[in-house]
C-alpha cells in the first residue's frame, strides 16, 4: 500500500492543483479547533447573564386601593425603585395642555398611561441621565419647575407625566410594561 | 535547557526582536513547546497524558472560577446554591457537570500518566525530581478533590468530611485536637465548609505552580521514551512543534470527545445519588464510599481490622498514607539500570500484576466492608507493599534484561524496513 502511494503520488507534499494535502488538513484541523473553542466560550460568557431565579422575580402585583389622588408611592421592581403616582385632575389637565411636538422626547400622557387609567402614572424612579432617584414622591419634596419630579444630582426637571422638560436627562422616565388586572390592582412586568 | 542541536530562536520581525531583548517570553515558549525543544522521535500515545492532565487542570480552573461566581460557601445555603446552579444559572448545569466529570477525567489521565512512568522507568535517574514533583502534584490533587467534594454539602460530602478528617483522629495523643483544628469544630459545619472552599480555590494554583517545576525538571534531561535509552544525537529527536503539538492536539480531541460523552449522556454515572440529599448530621448513608479515584487507598485503609501493637485504626491510616509516601522512594528501590519495562521480562510481569492489584483494591474499596472483600483487600494491600519493598529491589538485582538497541533511531527503524529505506522499498 505504501509502495503504491509512492508510485501514484511521488510525494504527498507536491502541490496538486495548487493545494497541498497537508495544507488542507492543517487548515481544516485548526478551523475546527478554533470554531469549537469559540463555541465553548459562549456558555462561559452567558453564565453571567441574569439567572432564571432573577428573571422569575421580574413581575410584581401592586394594590393601589389605598393611594389617594396626589399621592405617590415608591416600590421596587427588578431591584429598581418605581414610582406609582395617583395624578390629580389638575395634574392630568396640566400634562394634557403641553404641546407634545415641542418636547425633547415627544410623548402624550396617553402614551405613558394605560387606557382608562390615565390617573395612574407608573414609571421607574431612575433618572434617565445617570441613574439617581428623582425627588417629588414624598410630601414636601421638590417637585421641580414642572410639578412632577426633580433630580437633585444634575438638575433634571420632569413634568406631571414624568416627561423630561429641563436639564441634562435625554429621555422621559421609563414606563415599564404593566397591566391593570382590576380597577385597583396592577401587574408590573 | 536542551540538546545542543535544538533550533535557535531567531526573531525576524522587528517587534519580536525588540520584545526578545526585553521580555523573552516568546523565546521561552519556543524553547519549551515549540520547534526549539527536541523530543525523542519514538514517543507513543502514552506520552500524551501529561499534556492531557494539563488540559484537565485548565478545564477545572475555568469551570471552577465560573462555579465560584454562583456558589455560596455557607452550610445553610450551600446545597441550595448548587441546585440554583443546576436549575437557574445559564449553562450552570454544563459548568457543574464539566467540573465534576472533569475531576474524574483529571484522575484518569493522571493515573495513566503515573503507570506510564512506572512501566517505562521515567522515575529513574536523571528524572527523579520529575517523579517526586509529580507525586506532590498527585497529593495536592487528592486534597483538592476531597475538599471540592465536600462543597455541595450533600450527604456524601458531609460524611466524607467526617470520615477523612476522622483519619487524623487516629494519631496518638493529639489526634482529636488535630481533627477539631481541621474542622474548626466538633463535627463538619460552616467553619469546615468555608475553609474547604477557600483551600479548594487556592490549591489548583499551587498545583499549577508545581506543574511548572515538574516541566522545568523534565526539560533539563528531556522526555524519556518507550525504549528508555538516552538520546544520542540529532537523528534521535524531532522538534516538539509541529510533531508533538499535532500528536497532542489529536489526543486532546479524543479526550474532549470522551469527556463530552460523559457530561452529556452520563453526567452522574461516576457520582453518588446520596449526594443529592442535603447533609444531615443525624443520619449516615447506608454505604459510604469516596469518589472512585480514591477507592484503592480507601481499601488499604479498611484492610486493617486487628489491633497489633498499635490500634487497627492507626495501622490503616499509616498504611494508607504509607502507600503514597512509599512511591517517593521508588527511584532508589528499583536499582535496575534499564529503564523501559520493554526490555525487562521479569519486571514486565510484576508490573501488570501491580496494575491488576490496584484495580482489585479499587473494586474492594467500593464494595461493602464484609467478607470476602475484607480478606481480598488485605491480600491486595499486602501485595502492593511487597511489590515496591521486596519484588522491585529483588528483581532489579536478579533479572537479566533483554539486549538494548544501540540507539532510538535503530530501535525505531529496525522495526519497519519499508519506512527505514523508502528508496529501496520502491
């Protein structure tokens, strides 16, 4: 067998159509090892993503029956603070009176609340600038020039719909996904 | 640290030249596992297992670091945190099964590596230090594996910790004090779990350091080879790269396939179901055994059942530690100047008897402590010591070795004429 090979292919190293058998094997072997190595890294990276138990706590139920108009409650959702604000009729009217197209992040009050539940403004209590918690939830706190929230870190002013009106924050306060399961209970996340 | 005909490292790229004068790391790699390290041309596949052991250590460290990101070393929640890894953490099951089976594979390749050394006389001059460092690594591995097995805080973890630390209680006078010091209490608990976790994280890096010394000591005389005879000239060697990098790469592929088969199709085959029950200090499992790789030593421990001058318990502990310490004296117990078992007709037979003996010990270590296994363990343990203390010294004096080939090249090419003279064959 060895002798036969020698006769037909005087040397396996000789180029055949410009490709040496050894080059092909080398590239094939190194490619398989390389692709395999990269694939092996994927689970090593992915293991640092939020685990199933963290994601399982991603939705909460809140009972709103005790929240009076004008009152704001703070809760936590996905380990982040959350504002749930019961807007007064005046605050709703004020939010609706604004010219949406003139805003930095144009959204109407209706865009930011659930249909039929416009009095409930639910937003993350995380300033979209650099992540501080804005003031304006507890009684007596500075609500800012537009009567909503005011972030003391770098002076962002939010209005009664949680929209950015003045200061460095680029976007409105984030409104999470939520759904009213009855008139007074809401499932967030 | 090589043969004079080794390829010289000559960087051509200006950056590599600049680098070579400041931090000659590429030169070190080139001279250690590159073209600058000449290796006997006749190494067989048993010489893959050193590199495979290194690969196994890398897998253990990588998966271990990942597991430590999710594990909690607290006796209240350790068991739950392991289940959290198995169920909640992304790919956590893969990391844990790789780590658990990786430990077994590490021992498999190291045992083959050790028996390779025993058969081909790799422990003899001038490689005694390689052998001694290898034994240190083996001891560190056993300590690391034992402590790692405690971490899931299952029933086998707990009772393993109880039994192994109980070995130290056999030391006369200070035994109990030593055991309490090791555990940080009167029984395995949070203190023991925490220190075991700390040391389980530390020791693999100590092992890595010992491996560097092991390789350093090896590269002074260079690798042994299946004939056991010294390299005589350039015709006896080939460069490590590409020849042995390719051969080791192939071996690594086979190793990874075997590991994958275990991880994906039989991940708990080598484990114990009892370790999926949380540790309970009030109930011992009916049949308590260590992991398979410690079974031969466990059999020696249990082989002593009668008090003779010393308590039987102490004899068992002494014999178990002695069975490993004995190996440190092996280079001076076997005085035969011939290294490879290939040319030692007597030694070859006894070598295989030893292999069978260790397998028998392993089987008895996993069997219940009752007859006939106790008696078989006693006979097998006796043979183990007799092999190293009586048989090897004796046959190294009386045996008449087969004639050795004049050189590695002659041994290799004499075997197959067609490759020796390809021109003539044509």
